[in-house]
């Protein structure tokens, strides 16, 4: 999944920058591209474990 998600994110942000450089850029296309990029970042960062997980468990006691 990660191998598919990273190229999609790169294409989305590249397309957003390309659309922004146009004379008459469409804001809705830019918004959709940014949403796709942010969704991809959310999916990728969800797999990174928290380094403070042990501290959170001790504070809950």
C-alpha cells in the first residue's frame, strides 16, 4: 500500500503546483489535490509508532 500511496501523493502535489502556476488556475482542483496529499500523509503517519507511548501508559495510572 505504501508503494502505491507515495507516488499518488507526489502526483497530487505536483498537479497542485502545476495548476497554481497557470494564469487562470482552478481553486477546486488545487483543493482536491491538497486533500489527496493530506490524506496520504495521514495514512503514512498512522503507521509510525509514538515514541511517548510508554509515558502515556504510566500517566494514565
